[in-house]
C-alpha cells in the first residue's frame, strides 16, 4: 500500500486580481494529515477553505510554504488526488454517464469495463435512470452526486471534497454519509473534507481543523474519532454532543469576526 | 402549432399577391418590376437553359445551375477557410498571451471595417478569378469567427479546466475536450454571423467583376435588360441565404442540445 499523508507547511496565499487590491487568503497554514486519515476543515465563509484545497490539488502555484503528498512536493494536479468542487464543475456538454467515465477514459480503461463501473457508481449515488441526462436537467443535489461519482470513479488515494453534500436535503445527505463511510471502509483513503456543517464534520472526520476568519489560519484541531464503538453509535453519545458544542463555539466566534469585517 | 405556421406565412403570401397585381394594374412599371408569375417563368427557364432548351443557353455562358455551382465553390472555401483558420487563431490568442498581444490590436482595428471594401484590394492582388472572391469572403468572415472563439475560450470556467486536469487530461485533451466544447455556443453564434456576411460578400464580389456566379448573373441580366430573369436570380439568392440561416440554426440547436 502506498502512503498518502499530506503535509502543509507554513502555506500562505495571496490573490492578485488584475484590478483591485491583493487579498491575503491564507496566512501560514500548517497541518499534517496522516495516511488514511479523514480531516474536516471548518471555518466561516471566505476564510480560505477552497483556496487551501485548490493549492493541495495543485491548481494554483504554492508561493509561500510547501505542500507535500506522500512525501512529494505538490507541483500540479494529478489523478492521485480526486477533487469534488464546490460548484460541481461537471462538463455540461456531457451526459451523467459521460461525465462519470471521463477520468476512466483518461486511464485508458476499456469501454465495457468503463460502462460497468459507471453503472455501479450511478447506483451508488442513487441516480438510476439519469445516465443519459445532461447536467442542466438535474437539480443541484443531483449534480453534486454526479460530481462525487465522477471523482470516486478513478478511485484516488486522496480525496479532496469541497462541501460535497452542501446542496443535498437532510435525508439524501444522511444516505451519502453512510455511503462515504462504507467506501472508506472498503478502500481507505486520505480525505480532506470542507464543510460548514459542524455535526457532519464531527460525525465523519477523525479530526476537525477549525480555521480563523480571513486571512485563514488553523485556529484549533479537535480530535473527533469515537473513543469506543462505531460511528453510528457515536452519534448518540454524550461525547459527540460535547464535541459538536465545543466546535460550534469555536466556529461561531470566527463567524462573528468574519461578519465584523463588513 | 399548425395555425402558427400558417399565420407566419400569411405576410409572405400577401407580398406575393401584391407583387403579382401591382405591375399588372400598372401601379408600378412592369419593366422595372415584372409580375411574380413572369419572374417564376424566367426562373424556370434559367433552371433548364443549361440543357439548351431555350435561346438563353446560347447567350448566357451559364445557367442558374452552373453559376450556382461556381458561387457555391467560392462560398464554401471562403467560409470554410474562415471557420478553420478563425477558430485556430481565436483559440491560440486566448491561450498564448504574447500572440494575443500582437494579434489583438490588428483584429480590433479591422473588425469595424466595411467588409466589401476588401473586394477591390483582393482583386488587385489576386486577379479577377475565384481566388480574389474566396479571399474576400474568407477575410470578411474571419473576424467574427476569431472574436467569438477568443471570447468563448477565455470564458471557460476555471474549475472545468481544473477538474479535467485532475482527472488526467493532457494539454491537447484539454483543448479538444474542454476548451472547445465549452466555447462552442459562442463559436457557433459567431459562425452564424459569418454565414450572413458570407452571402453579402459573395454576391458583392461577383457583381463587381468576373464571368461566373449568381452575382455575375444578376449584373449580366440587369445590364442586358432581362429584368424578369434578373429578379429570378435575386429571389434565388435571397431564398438560399434564408435557407442557409434556417438550416444552420437547426444544426446549432441540435448541437447545443445539452443546454437547458
Ligand atoms: N480569484 C480570486 N480573486 C481574488 N480574491 C479571491 C479569489 N478567490 C477567492 N478570493 C478571496 O479569498 C478568500 C478565500 O476564498 P475561498 O473561496 O478560499 O473561501 P472559502 O473558505 O472556500 O469560502 P466559502 O465557505 O464561502 O466557500 C475570500 O475572502 C475571497 O474573497
Ligand atoms: Mg469555498
């Protein structure tokens, strides 16, 4: 098994829009994500969560600090890190099925195998019967599930997910939580998972990193791995409620600070 | 639905009736506007004269068919060349900043130029044959294709490029599988403008000089005073322009079926 730990070392990022002032989005973020660990990123809107994910994805150059995955410095994107984007980023001219198999085509997987895999994934994200639909014909939550299926298709060692369940209703979201945990049991992955939802973070993650309001820094890291029993039981324990409350307070303080800026 | 179609063609029908009656009751001079029936008759003989049925074949070097074919060749190569080269240049400009810096000012300066002004220049450089006509059409159609491709390629959503990249797409695959499809709605709209321009420049360039083409036929018949036949060609050219636009629109809708 290859290792796929992630390490952020003093990472800062400044956006320099062609017009307007430079924006310091991240300021010295350091964070270690162990191999096969599930880390959730919590923080107020605009604190730089997506930015951190884009840098890890290799989409923007890391100008200050370093990011490494499995011991290698990140210099560009690659299929070792699967990304689910906050805005889904589906190819609108491709059907659901064509979107899902895109990464498999790039891996030169033979067509029959590709189609079989696509069918499995369509079932996994409960989109049976929508294989031939175009993204424009789907609801936000459905698009989000296609995006997840497309990323899972290439079975990446590392998963970067930017609010992947944000557009789902409560029931579908719970189902997707179970599916994600089941996938993690079958093929353990290193996950960085951005969310606004404190309960979701505590439920899914081994550790939750709380970020400060912009410029984003790591404010605190909270261990959320259940000390005993499964996650399904965890949700009913005192421990879970306490962790959620504790994180809520941390996030709320930062959210108030973020509000104060405007 | 059927009702709608009928209603839509009523104005056209009224125009046809008016065209028939006005010259007949001498509301307009029939030598300046022959009645529609005479124009249709002339059209019919223009279709058949190539086979030598009438005296027209003796006097006119080409029938509607043979002139239509030479026009089609000019149109096809002019417009086709403009599309291929225009898309290529547009994408290249959008992708390479230095190339953009050099070419952009030229494109912007040439864009508002009246397209027909190119024709005499092309004749001077390339002579009276098909070459100057193809070049005139090509250059006139080039700019809208370049600009729409450029704008479309620049407007590609960043995360689409990123997700293709992270799924393993190479530079070349990115171009063919993400940038061009994403720019396609704008490119196709630009080509529709180019199609309209191509008809204008085609006829204008053939009217001006040469011995072939529908434009030439119009000027030849006009100068010879054969107005019913001249009108027949004018109507033919308009109908072809209209049909080309309709067919293109249909093709465009089919191609962009993935949008809402
Ligand atoms: N392309 C850009 N140009 C300039 N500034 C940007 C750009 N993208 C993001 N920013 C700024 O960087 C900061 C961080 O943005 P980012 O998208 O990473 O936030 P986020 O934590 O993901 O927010 P949200 O939870 O709302 O998705 C924001 O304050 C934003 O204003
Ligand atoms: Mg974000």
